[in-house]
């Protein structure tokens, strides 16, 4: 199967951004005020977190969310690796600089 990577890149760029992993069961405070800032590289201190806004069960749910998110990331890396390892194919027309 031949894939035009330029067309694939353009189609991916045009696709609207959406969540890959369902976060409806995750506590919104933990997701938006703790996890996403941590993933973006922000350092959080003990006093920055409002522990009254979530319960212990919420920690289990966000842990499950992170596990699923990591699996999706691994699958995407495998897909990219498969594309990168595929053999090149000659194009039907010539291009001159």
C-alpha cells in the first residue's frame, strides 16, 4: 500500500482536534488543574493543590485515564515507527529543482 505522506500530513492538520481518551469519568479539577499542567511541564507544589476538590476514588480514575493515555501514545509511536521503517516508493512523475 502506498501512502503519500504529504497528503497524510495535510489531512491530519485539517482534522479538528479532539480528545483521544475519554475523560468524562475523570474529576475535572484533577484533569485540568493538576494533570494537564504537569504534562505541560509546570511544577506544582503541595500547597498548589486543593485537596478538598477530589476524593481518593478520583485518584484511581485519573490513574486509569493515564494508563489508557499511555497505551494510546505507545500505539501511535508504533504506527509512526512502522511508517518510518517502510520502504520508499518511486513517484510517478519527476521533480526538478
